[in-house]
């Protein structure tokens, strides 16, 4: 997220593995690992600036699904988790798809929103990860119509996704006027949650 080299942490783990293999004071070494990782953390400003720029492309789909997988399953016991992300490249048809809350091509010939909003329609603040069948059923409905469907005829399809339920509750009042400001606001809120909760090192 902060453009750092991945092997920075890989080398750290390799060094600590050697120390863990030789020590009898496991707790102390583990404490050092945590303290070292905390020291390597990017600042919230750097993290958030990169996070809110994440946009939907064919290359970023795995990253987006992974982020929402971590958000959806944060704090849950293993048996209660709903896996959204499957890294296996042999699985061509994934169980979950990325959904644009404000559609790229609105249904029924509806005139798209202003250019500023359409410029950020691929931004992470406008994205959800849904079971592929639910995604297909919602199609290109406008945000308010999607919320109405998720509250009504599609409620049973959506009830098991904790994060989707939280999204509906939090953003349904903004749905009729979903625009650039709402998308940017949600992107910033996702970044804050990711930094302070989902990937927090305790």
C-alpha cells in the first residue's frame, strides 16, 4: 500500500525464524517481532493517501476482493468467516464479484451522473464485493434501487454478509444522491477502518 518492497518484511521474518529456532525465550522474541513491525508501519496519512486511490481494473480485482474479505471477516472466529477471496489461479469462476454501487452503465437508459462522479465510479469508495449470483440479480440498478432490492426481494440473498448489512445501514440515506462526495467519503472511511482496525498491529 505504501510502495515499500515486500521483501522488507520477508527478510525480517527470515531473521526472526532463525532466532526463534534457537531461543528458549519464545515470548520475548515474539514481542520483539511485534515491536519491530510496529516501527515499520507506514503513517496513516501515507496509507490513506494510497488506499483512497485504489480503483477497479482487471489487475486490481484480486486486491479489492482481498481487502473486502479482510473487512468482512475481521474479528470473526474461523468457523464464522465467509471467504470472499480465493487466490487459487486455477479457479476461473469466483464465488464473489466486484460490484459498482453506482453502475458504470445505469439501467434503463438513465442519464449518468455528472462527469465528476463518473470519473470516480471505479474508485474503491463505490465498490462492494458480492456473491456472484446476487451481483447478477442487482445488475445495473441505481444505488437507491439496489438498496430497495437488498432490503426487499433480495434480503435473503444479502443477510449472511455482515459488511453488506453494515453498508446498507450506513449509506442507504445517501443512496438517492450517491455522488463523487459520497464515494470519496466512503473511500476515506474504508481507509480509516483498514488502518485502525483491520490491519492494526496490537
